[in-house]
């Protein structure tokens, strides 16, 4: 859990002693080779992980804000790539002749091969759908992250004690995991979990797992359709602008 800290504590990132910060808790363990329950404090889960224990990491407010800003820069790069690439894709969809001749020939040859084999055609279609959907999901998440950091520019991951909102604290816990991962890996641990991820372990039945996989595919397909809609609208706009 995330706990507000008033006493002066040493930050795990910068080493400064301060009372302005948050203590984040995460869990660590190993991939379990058996489902037998350990007689000690460790326990096996239904997801083939053995939770060995937890660790609390104090992060000062300044380090939390700095890390959030670094994460926002990474998201901004994704946003910039999407913003730059989108007009290019729309232009090529509207005017295929703009593509380099060698690339057009290669794609044409590949298309003929794919279309000649129905099974491969279906598999390629599903792969394209999933890939475009995944890219759209990542782009939406990146734009959302940049917007959220812009709104909460000077705020840490979490400042309230006993915060029940696991989504609110999970990014701070993930940051704590990154700081401590190498040291714990040297001790033989290879699995790390935020509080939210740890609570989800062992709770998923096979039926729920199937539903989750199906839901992911539905979401990716919906995002794929959304991308097609935007490409269509973009093509219409390009066509209108290109008219004399």
C-alpha cells in the first residue's frame, strides 16, 4: 500500500532524507515449479508464482515528479510518431502511387502470394487487425498519459495514506520495482508485482481467462475499426484539400 510519510526518511532514488514522499509496497517472488504450499510464509498461487515477500520503498515527492515527467516524455515521443505518421498513412491510402516504386512492387508481390492462400490470407488479416488495434491502444494510452501529466504536472504518484485506489498507486509501485529489481534478482527472485497485480494472482479461473482473452480481442478489433474510420475520414479530407 502507499503510505504518506511525515518522519524524515531516506529516498531510495536520490538518497535525500525528507518527510515529503510516499512509501510504496510491492511483492516479489519466483516462478513456482510446484503448486504445493510452502510451510513458511511463502505461498504458491494459481498462476505458477511463488510469492516470497514484500518490500517497502520510500520515494520522495521530487523523485516521483521527475520520474513522471520522464515517463511523459516517452509517451510524448509515441504521440509525436503517431501525429507524424498518420498523415503519411492517410496520404498513401488515398494515393498509392506516392509510395516508392520498389516498395510498391514488393507489397504487390507479397499481396499476390497472400491472396493465393486463403489460410494465410485469414492469418495475415487477423495479425494486421491485432497489430493495428494494439498500436491504437498504445497511442490512446500515450495521449492519455501526456494529458494526465500535463494536468497534474507538480503532483507525485500518490500522497494519501492507505490509498485504496490501486490504479492510482500502481505506477509508483512499478517505479519502486524498477529501482529494486536488480538487487532482488541477484538474490534469485525473478517475479515482481504491484499490489493490484498481486491481488489478481490465483483468482482467474479457466473460464474467466477465456473471457479475458476474448474481451482483449474484441477491444483490439474495435480499435482497428476506429482506425479505419479515422483513415477514411482522413482520406476524404486529403481528397477535399487536394482539389483545385
